[in-house]
């Protein structure tokens, strides 16, 4: 039965708001499976399994598929589709992937809900796996691979670069989906790094520095830090004049004078480490010595 007919039969209307877009292009789904090089040795996680189109193709190739779907209406169709094909190597998890404990897997192939792209990406990067092939909104995908100095370059770019290698494999038109999204999409391959390209003293501190700096992407680093000083260093009670003085004392000129958006990830990590040292130093000084 045509999938649209199944949905109509069950009275199910998919929600654009929640990023529910089924891929109608079977050749595209097959390419996604190929990009991940899925075979019988693999346990594959699929986030947002929907009505099971991609799930079926994965189950034909993988040893096991872990299909996560939070919409109970779609889960019922998914079970029906899998039952018709007699596939017994699919484990269905019903619920929010951001809250569910996930069993071990080594690959991910998913058409992600676009509204949760960022949260889901970082949730996946907490896990131990080899490769992920993911469908994103094209705008989001471009932010993942953006170059320093470009409009798309930002906190997302740097955070993901630190943890994974990312490449856009192909762009996808709205006509490949039902219902049609209002935007173009992209298939992205993501490989977690075994060794990060740079070291940071504190992951939390690095994220905090990136969040603060990229609120002011066009400003010079010194000015961006000055304007966000209390947010970045809530434990340091310094007057405005003292803030400028300590930033000038601790930051090398080439970092202080650079535009936030122009700094490559390695330099942003260096800056975060310098600021961590500055905070430690100032926290242990008597107030009169600042």
C-alpha cells in the first residue's frame, strides 16, 4: 500500500512544525544506506523512523536496526510495515531520543526532525559510534561545514568541528519529501574524531566562551569579552575599568584585535584556555592586587 494511502487511512496528518517529512525518493534512501556502508556486522540507530521506509532498507543490510520514533501513530504503521516484510532484526524504541537511554550502536542513518537538528547532533556525539549519515536542512548543514570569516560560521561550526569530521554529500530538493518542506535539505556524513584537533581545559568553559563570543560575531574579541564579562566570569567582581585592564594584560594582541568570526577553531580554543587561566589567577588574588 502506498504510504500516503496508509496515512490517509489512519487519518494521520504529518506536522511540518515538528519536522515530520517522509522521504519519498527510494533511490535517495538507498544512497544514504550506501554512504554509511552498512553491512551485517553493524548495529544501526535510526532516529525518527517514521513509517519505516529507511528502516526497511537498513534492516535488509544491517545485523540489527534500533528504530526510535516518538509519535505513537507512526509507530503503529512502522510495526505494520515491518510485520508485512517479516523483518525480525528491528528493535523499536518509542519515545524522545533526547531522553531515552540508547543501547550500543556503531552507525547512525537518519532523516532527522529539522526542529531538533542541533540538540540531536550533540546528543549523538555523546555516544560512541563510527559514522552517521544524516538528513538536515541545507542551511543547518552549511553551518556545520562553514569556513572562518563566512556568514554561516559560528558556535555550531566550532563545537562540532572539535568533535567530528563533517562533509555534505548531496543536496536534496523539497520534491523528495512528503509533505514538502519549504526549504532544501542535505545529506551529511559525520565521523566522530578519535583524537580532537585541539585540547581545551574544560569542555563546559569552552562552550561558555563560544556562546558569549558568537553573540557578537562581528566585534573584536576584546570588545565582545568586555561586553559579556559578567556573564562569562560571574565570580569576578571587577569594575568596568578593571575589566579592560585585565583583558589587555592577559590577551595577546593578535587575539584581542581579531574579529570573533575570523578566528579559526584552534585559536578559539587557545583563547578559551587563556581565559580559564585568567579566571583562576584573578580568583586567587586579593582584590587590591587586581
